[in-house]
């Protein structure tokens, strides 16, 4: 069936596992699907199997997280200090 439709489309024939890999790659790249959802969708027994095959497709995720949280954390320091320290005290 794949060969027949590849001929009709004028493209090279691809193996079924190639279609599966292309589908997974598409979900990761275009929809940023998380590894747990992808693992479930592919029918893997656990996410570690999915990570073994697709972890290379999740580069720089730490940088993406850092960019997303930049500006969302608001640190406010106290305007007054309750510690009395003049610099000459021994600890």
C-alpha cells in the first residue's frame, strides 16, 4: 500500500517505521509534544524507551524554560533591615 501511494505521489517509498518516526518528529517539532504524551501515543511501555529514540529532538529545552520564566519572578527585598550590625562585631 505504501509503495502504491508513493508512486502516485511521485515520492520515494518509505518504510512503515519511517512513517512512525516522521509522525513522532512532526509532533515534537511542530506541536512541542511532551515525552509522556508521545510515549503513550506511540504505545511504548515507558517514557524511557521514547527518550532513547527521540531525546536528540529536545535540544536546548533548558534555554526555552529560562526564556519563558524570565520576568515572571518578582523578588522584592525588604526596605528596612532588622539586623543591627556596625561591622565591628565578632561572630
